[in-house]
């Protein structure tokens, strides 16, 4: 049985990878601040920004492949603490890549659509990243650090949603779901667009990369770019929530009111044809993935995880 190491198992994507890969792989994961137990997997607390810890961990697990999902994903925190962002988004990427190379393990490093400034949209694997803030800047540096260690490693650019293990962490859809299910009003952006994939669907597609010798950058996301407002309307329709709770807003209003300090791409949509063509698969539509999100919720997906202590983020 192949061994896989998921760096960042306590995160949204890392957790989804652990659940998916544990079906057919011996699955190991790391966490940092949020001690968690995951059904069918073995996990350890590791600070991957520490080169020695990264080396020892990878040597101990000796995986065939590593999926690195570690990141500081809170954009506002990245603006407030750029050194922490550098440490988590760049140092952990470099250390994990070096440890993977020394151990002879394949590496899939997770990146983001936020490496693009969003002025144009529909970004392909060939487009040159352009930073729009500290998060974007450090994620670009992290990708470059990985490719500098070994240009053959995979970088996956994506945008995800799903059920977060750590309740304080939110994503586009969980934020909408939490508010509308409690009858709270939300203000959703009409002028920020992206195509987002359910973390669990991404995990399934990452298995194709794990089992493939293909190298380099791939965009993996769902079909159909939507604004946050359109996304909120789809979530309301799916669950039968009151649509009148969804107000409209613009990026400019959010910047002017200080709701957003970190700059966001206006159109962060990614083209996904390269992955579909090379791997002969059809990636899901956003509606399919929203329906799957609902199904996972009904199946009590989060019961796969047991947080060891109250979260601190
Ligand atoms: N969420 C999104 O909307 C989104 C969109 C596009 C791309 N992405 C990318 O997708 C990937 C996964 O994102 P996500 O939302 O799943 O992330 P997440 O939920 O915020 O989880 C981040 C993970 O990083 C771990 N971590 C933080 N500092 C660490 C350190 N020093 N050493 C080891 N681990 C550390 C965290 O551990 P603890 O929780 O235990 O501290 C956690 O497991 C990232 O590369 C992100 O940039 C995310």
C-alpha cells in the first residue's frame, strides 16, 4: 500500500485529503496549532517552518508522496503579520520541498488563484502571477521556492470551499451557510468572481496527480465562475434559505468601510482545461459541488475529525 503524507491535516483541504486518501493509502498527516484525530490516519504536531522538524518528520513517515496544504490563509492576518505569512507560506513550502527531495518523495504543493491580481480573470497555467497583497505575494514566493528545489514538482492552483474542521475558519460557502442558516443578513459582493471547488472533490482529483509522473503546474477547480452574490443565492436556493437576507455590495464599499484591508482579485477565475484534457476527466460544476457539500453535511462528514483541544485561532 502506498504511503501518503498530508501536510496540514487540520485544515480544510488537508482534512478532506486525509479522509479521501485513507480509503486506499496509508495516510499520515501533520497539524500545528489544532491537535486533531482523523479516522484511519496517523497525525503528529509538526512545525514545518522549522527545517529540522520538517526533515525528521518526512524521514519518519517515508511517504511515496506528500500533499502540502499548509498555509496562512487568513488574508487580513497576512497583512497584519507579514513575517508570519512569510514563515508559513514560504518557509514551510521550501522546507517541505527540501525534505521531500532528500527523501525521494513526490510533492504536490497547493497554491491559489490569488497569485493573480484579478484584473483579467480566466488565468491559465501559462499566465504570470502578479501579487495583490501579502497573502498573494507570499504564496507566489512559496511556489517559486518549491520549484527552485525541484522544478518537476507539481503546483496546484485552486480555490476551495467546504466543511472546516476548525470552526473559526470560514470559507466563501461556509460563511454564507452559517449566516443564512441562522437567519442573519449578509452583504455579498456582486463584483468579485471565481470558480471554486469543494475541497473533497479536489482531494479526489489530487489522487490522479499522486499516481502520475506528470510534472509542473495545474489549475484544478470547478466549472462556472460566479460572483459572491450569485454564490450566496445558489446556497440559499439549495437549502431553501430566505433570499431576502442577502444584500448586495461591492469590493470598493468593503475597502472603503475597512471590512477588507487586504486587496482581493476582482476576477480570480482559473481555466481548468489543461488538467481535464491531460487526465481525461471532467471536473465538477459548482452546482454539483454545492449539492455534494450539502450531502456531506447531512452525512455528518465532520464526525471524521476529533479536535483534541479548543481551537486557538
Ligand atoms: N481556503 C481557501 O479559500 C483557499 C483558496 C485558494 C487556495 N487555497 C490554498 O489551499 C491550501 C489549503 O488551504 P486551507 O483553506 O485548507 O488551509 P487552512 O484550513 O487554513 O489550513 C492551514 C493548515 O496549515 C497548518 N499550518 C499552519 N502553520 C503551520 C506550520 N508552521 N507548520 C505546519 N503546519 C502549519 C494548519 O495547522 P493548524 O490548524 O493545526 O495550526 C492547517 O492544517 C493552501 O495552500 C491555500 O493557500 C485555499
